[in-house]
């Protein structure tokens, strides 16, 4: 971290903060994880790094969900999805759809869960093969 700071490597710092958040989250230290993710977000927002912002928003959603704060989790997941859709990142969109489906399922909303999971299935469906000549 000291080297990254000395070099002024803000993208590297953001990645490191994100990874520290993942480690803290894996250990169940949700307050620490949230703190690291927010440090990462501060840099990513300044840089306008959409792909990494989407990942960090998603992780903040997972922290909120781990805490049982389902409304906050949904807000973070939707922020992530908004970026994924703007970037047309289909794998990222599929992950967001699946996560929102599981969140709806956790709330007992089978209809919403099914709708999200159908969106995931549709986006993961391979494109049709070109006709044989």
C-alpha cells in the first residue's frame, strides 16, 4: 500500500482496498469490509471506473445482505446492474439478475425471483448458430 501511495497509483490502491474488503468480508468482519469498499469507491468514482465500481457496489450489496439489510442490499445490487447494463456487460448483468433473484427469494417473493432468474437464463442463453450452407 505504501508503494502504491508513493507511486500515486490510484487504480492500484482502489484494487487493493477492494481486495482487503473481500478478505475482511470472508472473515466475517463486515464493518471492516464496508470501510475498505468505501475507500475503494472513493477512488473508483473519481476515476470513473465503471467495471470496478459495479463490482464494488455488488460487494457492498453482499455485505448489506449478510447483515439482513435487504433493502440496502437491493439498492447496491441495482447500482451495480445499472452500470453493467450501460456497459452491456452480459456476464455481469447475469450475475446481477441472479443475485436480485436470490434476494427476492430470500424475501419470499417467488414471482419477482422467477422474473429475475428468467432474465438471467435469457442472457446466458447462447446465440443461435448461423444457418448451415
